[in-house]
C-alpha cells in the first residue's frame, strides 16, 4: 500500500507542477497555456500530492498493519 501511495503522490505532485507552469505561461504547448485556472488547479493537485506522500511515509502510515 505504501508503494502505491508513493506513486500516486509523486504523480499528483508532478502533474501539479506541470499544470502550474502551463497556467503561468512558462511551459507552452497546450490548451492550458496562459490560463491561470490551470495554475490554481495545479497548485491544489500539488498540495494533494504532498499530503499523500506525507501520509504514506509517516511512521505507521500508508494503511499498513502495525505490529505489536
């Protein structure tokens, strides 16, 4: 489960960064280029990705059973 959450977190963060860069017209080549709406959506997705990564890598996090 931890590996899956790490993959999801990294992908969310990656796409969030790409969408931010496209939204602020730094990374051209798409219908999203220059549309601030996509920068905002990207920022939210980046935060979600970071939250998933933090959750997956906390001690005892990631949905794994704790050993007693």
